[in-house]
């Protein structure tokens, strides 16, 4: 067994974390977050690069409506996801991924019109998958708390982002969710999710590859958000169980990720000096 390095803490007013069991859990969550994309995401990153180049080729009415489509989809997705969970519960990760993959394939096969119509379905299925993770960690999926946390997850840059710091989006967004209503957060999150979904939509318009791209992207979107959700709700549960401030856990997780990520030593040193 490799010796685990202690997690250094930046100079801050947050209490230091000394419990070794917490360090072990932080290490586990950090590795889960960094591996969220998996091997298959390397292919999706390549598709994402092409998708970015295709964004300007999307019909102008679609480009101008993306934020509105996403906002509308998020507004309806919670109730739709809740009804879906009421009918089909405890089916596991594979079931949510299968539903999302099938939806993406159908949308991609039908071209730009079908892919656009499929977007609200994708949002609902992604949300259903996230809420299943909330239940897995002991939270009520229909509570405002769980819904606010789910929206925070959607604020992440997304699985097709090529920014080297995108995988820290959940941790560095600093989007305060305390005291905000679900509807307020939906309005704030929609533009961020819209940008990620626009890449997906553009990739689905590739001639002859629409159905394959739609299926592959939806599968990986679902897997990605499931893994991020496990980190998000894992941190929340760890905070509740230990009494440690969530901010301290996030800080420790961020630094642990910097230690683990290949080539991150220089970045970690620069961040420590800042």
C-alpha cells in the first residue's frame, strides 16, 4: 500500500483536518472526480473539439434559443424526474445511462430538429441520474436541499470542456446556494448548462455520425454527472457526519486533486503562493 501524503492546508481561517479517516475519504473522492471522464472521455474530448468548431454552423435560431431552451428544460425537469423515479426506482447507474444513450441516439438520428427536441429529455434524464445519487447518499431527492445541490452540479463546465482547470469547476465556481430558491438557481445555472449542451448539439449534427455521436455523448454526459454528483453529495454527507465545515473539505479536496493530477506540481505551488 502506498503511503498517502498528508493534505496541506492553505493559510486560511478554516480549521485544519486531522482525522485520518477524513483524509482517506477525501483521497477517494478526489480520485473519483479526476477519473469522472474515464478512458471513453478521451474520445469525447476529441468530439468536443470538433463540436466547438461546429457551433457557428448551428442554425442561428437554435443558437439564440439555447439559453431559453435550457431554462425551460430545467424548470420542468425536476417534476418530470421525480415522476420518473416514482415509476422506476432503484434501477442503478446502468439504467439511467441506457435511457440517456437511447435518447441521444434517437435525437442524433433525427438531425438538428430531433436533437433540439431531445435536449429537454436529456436534461431530465441527467437530473434523474443525479437525484438517484442523492438518494444513494441518504438525501431526499424531492427536497429543496437536494435540488439546489443538483443545480450546483450542473454549474460545472461539463464533460466536453477542454480547459485544464475545468474539472475544478464544481469547487472554484464559488456559487453560493445557501438561502437561494430553486427557481433563482435555475436562472443562474441555465446559461452554464446551455453552453455545455450546445457542444453536444453541435456534435450530433455531424453528417452520418449524428446517432452515434448522440448516443456516445449522452452516455458519457450521464456517467460524468453521476460521478460529480457522488463527489458533491459525498462531501455534503461527510460534512454532516464529521461536523467539519464544507469549505474546509472542499479546500482539502482541491489540494488533494492537485497532488494527484499529472503535471500539477507547478500549478499547486503557484496556487499555494497566491
